[in-house]
C-alpha cells in the first residue's frame, strides 16, 4: 500500500548579503502561515524529517511543535550546494540562473553541484528517510530546488515551473511505496 511523502519548502529566509544561503536563518515573519500549511497536509504526517540548514530546521521544528509529532534532522537533505554563488539583489537574475541550472542538469551552472548531482544526492537521502521511518505519512522539510528536481523526475515534467511556482511553506505530496531495493517513489 502506498505511503505519502509531503515535501515542504522552508519558510521565508532572512537574506544576508555576504553570508552563504545555507546559513540564512528564518525571517521574523517567516512562519505566520504555518497553521495554514499544517491544515493542508492531508494525510497528516506522523513524522517530520528535515535538512540541517537553519531555515529548514527552524521551519520543521515549528511544524513538529504545532502538530505534536517527532522531528529528525538528517544529512543529505540540504539545498543544491551554492557556497560560492553570488547574492542576487534582483530576483530576475536569480530566476534566470535557476532556469539555466534546471535546463542544463549536467553542467555546473552555479555553485558546486550540478542539477543531476543535487537530484541524486537528495533522492538518496529521501530514500534513506523513507526506509528509516516506516510511518504511513512522512513530511520532509527541505528546499525548493531539490524538491523540484525530485518531483519533476517522478512526474516526468520540467523542474523549473515546479520551482518557480512552489511558494515558501509550499508542499508537494507524492505517493511512496516499498520497492525491491529499498524504497522507491511512484508517480
């Protein structure tokens, strides 16, 4: 019987020029819509697992507290590696860079990880999450780029529109069932 995996994008980060995005905390008003997110999670998750990045961990902690369910931070669920990526003051510049990232999955467009490498790493981590947490419904709080890469591959669609349209505190849910070699997603 398929299980449910909710892939949740973290809340609004506090942008800090000169600080890598993976170190950004949540903005002060980042979680005002958390109750609405919790209400959209159907079925209700039994467990939350999250990226170790501060913005994802803080989002997951608040959601776990709101739902009174366990939280487990886990390695491998982080965003595409962008340690050396420059800060984009203009959102259109960032969107153009992301469009190129998704369109050329085997080319290092930005940062230190290609789209294909980020997809493989994140998919392996999600497989590990689902294998280690047998509950019927699991939520993973992570990041828009890697969530979009995984869901696009499952649905056979372009990841850029998924990324562009996935809001902060947005959720994409997919069915999940055990496979012969660990867990696998089903479209």
